[in-house]
């Protein structure tokens, strides 16, 4: 098969699975098998692309020409492939996990759930492979719409208000900020393709215009949850845990930061950004978000909300790194997409597993939980370590690169922000583990009865936990991919 | 065209139009409106538009008035304004 | 034969109206078939016409009865009018297709009045698109309006009362137009559109007070006819209380054709150069359009009656087009023309969907959408396509028209118009997601009620409404997917009239 | 001053048509009774027709019918457009009159229907009854 069609297959395979999923409405096992199978094919396509990209091949395909020079097109590069890999691999794991979670919690409308899940994944991969801003924008919007039914899956009042807020935030910002900014650039430059040097270099736009554009994009891609446009993320935590896990630790939020990375590298171009010198504003907004969200996370008692604020902070890390514009910082931030995804999804899985097994949502209730659910809590520890950035987990590699990047950029304040926030991460994660294992439960005399989460939950979360560790040792390929993309060697 | 005559009819037109809208009795209003239409076709005939004048006499003054009267008879004659 | 295609497009519905009204006295059942056949003939002729003009740039002229222009009435077919003609006949075909099911429920026994009136209206609309004569346009405008007055008034309940205001406003609008044409005639001595253009250019009359007065009167007349915001008062009541069969036809077409004719007047009779001289007009019109969009969207958001809501959406959409054409740049005009086509189908889809909903639930309150995803998944899905297109979600056609309109507004520096367009997209999103939410979730509350176990009853809209609804929603998507070709087509026209 | 006066007098039929139009417009908008409104509408339309007919008038011209029209060879040489009023507006106005009457007919039919429903043809009372529904 022609290699060019691989990205198309990778994107559309989950869409093709949707009719099957709907048809198999009455046969849950087969239905979920279809989901898993589609995920495996998707991942296969993505992995098959890796060697080609490492060889520096150009993989590009135009699907549909909207106007001359403005097509809907895919182009595969290192950054996109890395992101696609994250999304595709975690889809499989999450599907497995949702089998355990959704069945144990006796959720309804599972066919709808799996269908929209598959559509969301198609949209996510579409974003990853987008060759230009228009394509990215379209898939970005598609993702917002496709995830809405997932967020409101429970259908009760809380879910509905959370879903409404989710949609209002995302649509307002993308239609209100990104669309006009994109149209403005198209009107001025006539080109929306992502190019290594950016497209705005010779546009002759004034400083103010560039600043407005930059801010429009950075805040407009509100999926990145940069403060003050973060409000939707904690609200969206009403979704079932598999949704929170995949979409709000991986697909949706990462699409946001990925889009901003694309803007900085492909539309503005890092060199041009450095010339223009507006990137520091983004740096400080991101730095502020890192610190503030970590502080808010400390005060949250609901585990999923704490994870949500932690996510906001970690996303800001990535944007912070990208805004430093040094090679190592950009590499680190791209890598952090991968590392944080595996760490955070483990944590979400654990939160879900705890809820499934014990019905507990609040951290204050989780004393002594380590004895009841040792496996879950152990995985939680690994996930925490990865998010905090401790070896031997993948999070360490990316955070190290980010730190080095900050030093390269001679931004000592940013170095301090990184360190302080890592400490804060530790402060809001480790007590949970500590309480779980070392603080005895309500009645210390009562014999502890092991009651782990169902296997369908436990296995996926251990897989992601182990991959988090494995990534510490295997980060080379990922770094190579990013280097190919950036055209540098670290 | 004799402009004095024109002016005379035109002033009459304005007066009939105002009166047609002023009277409280709708049937009278309809009748005065038909006078307005007849004045109008007089004017047009005088202006050289004979065909328009004929049409207006038949359709405007005739048919319209019939419509109006039929409506008024089927609804009500009285109005407060 | 192919020479007479323009005649066929107009004659088919006209002839159909005649036959239907005659046959209707004896056999009202046959009216539907006659209407469908004549509209199908009209549609076929329109498509054939589109194919025919595809090779030419400026189109060709057609003389009714073979009389040369200054004496006879000249019809001018160019790529643009052919395109609009296809849109009109297609939407009319779909709307009339749904009429039978609606009439059976709503006005049984009135078929013999409704179908001829609908066909007459289509005749008028097609004629307005084709005609090259300014006075002929007035007559056709009035034919269209008269049949629509009658169609509204035939309805039950508040229809007649709201029709009275419609008649008054409609007549004022048409009379303003007639007066404006009178001024032009006074100055140029011609009523043929092409003649008018040439005489005005040759005689350098663009600065003349008479011409300017005429232009303003014509523009204001059409603003009333298209229902631009402060002059929109007649529209929501007339369209929402009209019988569904009639409003399905009127709402998508009447305002759109007025917009088209207004645009035609601006570009083909008055030239872009003429308009460019008076920058103040464009600013004023853009401001009015901006207000129209914002006000229409906000009022729509506050409505609980489904049809009223849709009517106010139409008011907002009219603002899109009225503003878009005054941008006077390539992207703006292209967007406006594309939006005429897109909005015709979008509005048709939404009104068809609403009438389907009303047919199956018996209520027009927005709450009747409750649980629609289960009760009427197909009807609702098709309705939603129209809604998503209104919001501007790709690949529906609504996205592309908005794309060009915003692009044009940015080029023209009309930032308030950009803001209004975006604002209305957002409000539309709110409106339709509120409906989606109702449709998805509002039956959950009933499930909690133990005494009444959830009894999901399928009550899809009748097939007579569903089929045209499906076709319309498919067309919306197709129009989006093939938008490059449509846009290309439109740009050819826009370039030919000299808009840059 | 006298210039202005001549200006006004020389075009007095245009001024009167504007006055008539304003009367019609006023009646359509401000009158409460629907029959009155529609009488106003007719006045409005005839005013516009008057305007058109006025444009065809020429000083000293006669009705647009050819004298000696049957004597073709003779007439062709003798036709001087200045001697005849411009017939084109007239022809158009025939249509306009018919359209106007048709509109009036439809409008009055609707008025009857409204009267059947609400027992009144006064706008405020109809609105009041609608509000009660």
C-alpha cells in the first residue's frame, strides 16, 4: 500500500468502526472487540509510519481542495506522529479500561459512548496529522463537538451543566479568537501551511498585530486550559472516568497544547518569534498558570478535580517550554506531551478504579486505602512520580529537558517556577499515597479485607504505569522524532 | 394641459384623501375614496393618459369601491378613528 | 428547445398553477401530483439552464416572445441567475413535497387553494431571478407577494391577523421599489436593466440627485422586503403563523430572492464604482446589518416557540447577507451569494424539521424536543444538520459562507461586522445545543418517575415530511463538500461585474 | 423668492404626489382601523402611479394615439414624438393599477377573515384579544 494513505487510514479507521459499533448494539462483547481492533489497527498505522519519518521522508496527502492553496491535507512529521502515537496507544488501553469501568458502574448508552469515543479519536489523529491551520481547526472543532456527548454521558443535571460549560468555553474561544485570527492571516499572507520557518516572517505585520494574533491563538485554543480559560476542565470532570482519563488527560487537552505548539513552530516560527520578542508574555502567562493551578490543586478534596488542576499546571509546563524557543526547551515540551499523558492517565485510571471498587471520590475518605487496594495505590505512586518528574519515570526526562531549555534561554525565573511547581506537585500527590499506605483506616482493629478494582480496570492502569517507567529508558526514539521535526540535535 | 385645472384637481385630491381617512363612517369613507379615484382618472385623462384613466375608472373607482363596500357590509360600518 | 429553457422554468409552475386550480375544483387530490410534476419540470429546466450557461462567462439573453429589448421584456441568464434559479426550484420542489403531509394535518380540504398559490409564488420567484426589466421585476415581486399573502392568510389562528401587517409592510416595500424605479426612469428613460446601466454610465449620471434618490428608495424597498432588522416587524409573525406548508416554502425563498435581486440591482444596474463613491452608505448599511445580526440572534435566543425562533434566525441571516453585499469586495460578495444558496437550504431544512416535529408532537414549544433523539432519531438528526450548518460547523455549507463573509469583512476592515458574525455563530451554537440537550437528556427526568416507566414511543415525522427533510440535509452537506466548485462558479460572476 | 416659487409651481404635481404619498403612508401606519389602513394603501399606490404618469407628460402634447394612423406612408413621415405623451409609463401603470387592486382585494378578504375571528377590525382591539389568547 502506498505509504501516503497510512495517515488517512489511521484517522478514518475509527470512523469506519462507528457503524459496526452501532450495529453491534445488542452484543456488547463484539462491540467492544471492534473498538479494540480499530485501536490496534490505528496504532499499527502510526507505528508503521515511524521509520519513514525518521528517514526524513515527506508523507503528504491532499484530501480536498477548498480553495487554491488552501486544502484539507495531512502531513506527517515527528511531532504529529509522537502525538498520534500517544493518542492511538492510549485509546486501546482506555477502551479496555472502560470495559471494566462502565460495566461495573452499570452505565447506560454504551453504544453511544463507544461511538463518540471512536469519533473523538479520529478527530484527535486528524489534528495530529494536519498539514495546515485550516485542517487543524476543523478537526479541533470536530473534537469539541464529538466529546460533548461523552462529557454529558451521565445525563443528570451536573453532567449537563458541566457539558454546557465545556462547550461554551471551547466554542466561544475557538470561533471567537482562532477563526478570525486564522482568516486574518489567510487574508494577509494567503498561506496557512505549517512550515518550519513559519509563514508570518515576510508578512510585514506590525508588532501589535502579531501580539494580538499570538494571544488569540494561545487563548483561543482553550483546550490547552491556559488561565484564565481553564474553567471548563474541572467542570468537565463530571464525565465518566475513562472519558476524563483519555480526553482530559490526553486527547482534548493535548490537542490544545499541540495546536499551540504548531502555531509557535509552524505559523510564527521559533526564530521569528524570538525576533519579535512577544513570546515572553506567553511565558509569564504559562508560568502563572503553573503556579496558581498547583496551588489550587492543593486545596481540592475531590480526587478528580485535583487531577484536573494538576493537568492544567502540566499543560502550562508544555506551553511554557515551547515559549522559551530554545531547541532543548521545545524538545522537552513536545516530549512532555508523551510523558505526562502516560503518567496522568495512570492517575485517572487509579481514581476511577478507587471509585469503582470503593465508591470513594474524596481524598479525605481515602485513608487506609493502600491496604485495601495495594495494586491500585502502587500504580498511583508510579503515576505521581512521573508527573512530579522523578526517576525512573518518563516524566523525569521531559522535565530535565525543560529545565535545561530554561537554562539555555537564561530564564532563571522559569527555572525557579519549574522547581517550585515540581515541589508543589509532590505536595499534592504524595500525601495521598502516604495516607493510603501509612494512615490506618477507620477501625484499625478490623481485619483488612482486600477489595481490588476489577481486572479490566487494573490491567490497563498497570500497563500505563509500566510504560511510564519504560519511557524513562526508551525516550530516545521519541526524542529522535522531535529532533527530526525540529531539524536539530540536542 | 391647463395647469390651473390640474392644480384644482390636485388640491381636491388631497382634500378627498384626507376626508376619506377622517370620516368615522366607513361606508362614507369608501364613497369618498371612490370620488378620489374618479378625480384621479379625470386628472390622468387630462394629462393624456387616457388608457390609464379608463382602467382607473373601471378598476380603481369601480372595483375597489365594490370591494370596500362588500367588506364594510360584511364587517362593520363604525370605527373610532 | 434549449433556447427556450428560461421560458420553461417560469412557464412550468405557472402552467401547473393554472391546471391545479382548474383540476382542484373537481379532484383536489390530484393537485399535489400536478404541483410536483410541474416543479420537477421547472427544476429540470433550471438544471439544464445551469449546464447551458456553464460554458459562457456573461450568459445569454432571452427575449420573451422574441421582441427586442427596449420594447419587449428581456430576460438575462448568466451563471449567477442560473445558479439561483436552481436553488429556488430545488428548494421549492422540496418544500412543496412536504406540503401534502402538512396540509393533511393542518388544513385538510384546502389543497386546491394552497397548491396553485405555491406554484404561483414559485413562478414569481423564478421570474424575479430571470427578468432583465426593472418594472417587470415589480410586477413579479407583487405576484410573489400576493400569493404569499394569501398563503399566510389561509392559515388558522393568528395567521390572518399577522397577515394584515405583512400586507401593509410588503406593499410599502414594493411601492418604494416602484418609486425608485420611477426616479431612474425619469432620468434615463429606460427600464431595461442593461440599458439603465449603460445609459447611466454613458450619461455620467451617477452623481445625479435623481439617480441617488432612486437608488436609496430601491434599497430601502428591498430592505423591507427582505426583513432587515429594524424593518423586519412583519416577518416573524407572518412566517411563524403561516401554515407550515406555506412557511416551508416562504421562509427559505422570499427573503433570499429579495437579497439576490437587491444585489443584482447594486452590481448590474448600479455599478460597484457608483457605490464606491458613497462610502457613507456602505458604512451605514454595514452598521444596520451588524445590528440586525446581533438583535436577530438575541431575540431568537429568547424564544420558546420553535417557529418564532427560526424566524428570528432568518432575521439574523438576512443581516449576514445585507452586510456581506455592502462589503463590496470579492470575498464579501462571493460569501453573500454563496450564503443565499446555503441559507435557502439551511432554512428549508430547519423549517421542514420544525414542521415535522410539530406534526408528530402537536406542540410548537421548544420543550417538545424532549427526548427527540429516541422518539424521532432520524427526523432530529436531519434537523440537526440544518442547525449545525447555521452554527457553521464544517463540512456543512454554513461554514463556508461564514468563512468568506468573515474573510471579506476582515479585508474590508469592518471589524464590528466580524464581531457580529462570530457573535451570531456563538448564539446559534447556544440555541442549537440547548435543543440538543433537550433532545438528548430531558427524558431522563421521566425515568426517575417510577409510576410511569419510560415508554419510548417512536413518533417520527410523517414520511411526506421526512423524505424532503433528508434530501435537504444531504444537500446541505453536499453543497459544503462541493463548495470549491460553487465558489468558483460564483467568483466567475463576481469577477465579470468588476468587483475586486 | 420668485425663483423658488416658480420652481415649486412648475413642478406642483410632483409636490402634490409627495403629499398624497405621505397621506397614504401616514394612514397605513397610524390609522387603527384596517379598512382605513387599506384605503391609505390605495392612496399611496395611486400617488406613485400619478408620479409615473406625470413623467410621461409633455407640454403641448396630446394623447399617444397616432393621427391618421391608418395612412401608413403618410404617418411614418409625420410622427414627431414631441406631439405625443410618452405612452410607455401609461402601459406600465395599467399593470400597476391591476396589481394595486389585487392587493386591495386580498387585503380586504383577510380583513373579513379577521373580523370573523375577532369580531373587530380595529388594530388595538385585535392585539388586545391576541394578548388574551
